[in-house]
């Protein structure tokens, strides 16, 4: 006859076997703990380069803030979605070139950007590890962004794109179309990151954008000339006329029809330099 399962000896043996399985399962589950990604913020500055800043000066750095999520594919590769708000701007007042200083143009713009990037670590990076908690990295990808340049005249703020300051959309320049306020850029850069605890990473990153617009600054081709900006009632000059050629404030007007206003061969660019801090996420799969 078979002994009942709940005899004391069988019960103790069963309990010990169950405990051993439980401990083995827990050890296995611990081995399956892995870092899957991180959610972070970035804070720093942004610098514009283009028709107003032709010498690559880093003298008008403006605020940049962002939020991102990075998915780890392995210890060396991750993919990231990064949303940012930043400001860009420049003025010919900073330029030493005589023509550029006399031109006297300026702009500012808010930029909203969404970037998709791949990050590639130089070293094996394992958060929580004493041996692999630091790595430089390269980053590359693309972004889409919205901008809307503006300038001030007599203390009043004017959006520049609707003014069509280079004659876009007029009968004199049917080949010049109003530019879009949405564009995209190729992103390349790098930085380094350091794991300060099992839950937190910090880093420093610099990213350069090669944009596909030449109108971040509302400057690209040649002066359209007075004929593209008819006077208002009472022979009063329009805001568009006054903002498309501001050289009158520095001397004789430069805005002769067809004279170079910007360089249409090169697109505008900008750079961000940011500190980052992120919270890590883990995956914990328990299998018994």
C-alpha cells in the first residue's frame, strides 16, 4: 500500500525540495535582471551658424532643454528619441566684416525638434558595474524641427517669413517660393556618460545639425529691391521693406536689386552642448 503524501517524513522532504526549487528559481531570476533603457533630461545651450554667423563664432549661445528615452540594444549600441526646445539667434552687429556689419540684419527663433539617433559606445557599458560604468560614445541620426524667425523694429516683434523679405511669391520673383517653417537635419556628434549608481547616469554631449533649410535666419539669396515692397498709403514704407534691408541705420542703403544678401549655396547649421541625467529601467523576468 502507498503511504499517504502527508506523512511527516514525506511532507518534510517535499518542503525541502520546494524550497530548493524556489531558491534556484530566485538565483536564475537574478541572472535575468538586465538594463533595458533610460529616461532622461538634457540642459545646455544652442549656437546658430549661417549667413549671419559665417565665421563659426560661439558668441550667442542660447538655452536648450530636452527629454529623451534611450533603448539599450546591448552594452555597445542604443537607439534614442530626443525631443528638444531651444532658441537660436544672431546679429550682424557681432560681425567684423565691413559688408556684414553694414548689412545690419538680425533674427531670433524658437526651435522645436524631434530627433531619432543611434548611440555607439567606445567601451562596454554596464550600469551598476564597477568595471564598465564609463564610456565615450558617438551619436548619429536625423531630426525634424519647427522654426519661425523674427526680428524687432522700433521695439515691436515681427515674424519674418510672412513678410517675404527676399521677394518670395511676388510677381517679380515667381521662382522664389515662401519657405517652409518645418525642416529636417542630419545629426552627428558624441559625448561621454558615467553611471553614478544602479539607477542614474550622467553625461555631457555635443551634437551638430546639418539642416536642409537656408532660412533659419530668413537670409539666403539676393536683395529683392524696392519694387517688391510697395509703399503704404501716404507713401509710408512697409514693415517688410524696412526689415529686408536695414543698412539704412549704418549708412547708405545696400539693398540694390540683385545684390548679394546671403549665400544660397550653403544651408544653415546649429550646435547643441548639453548636460544629461537619466533614470535607468530594468527588466526582471522570474521563471520557475
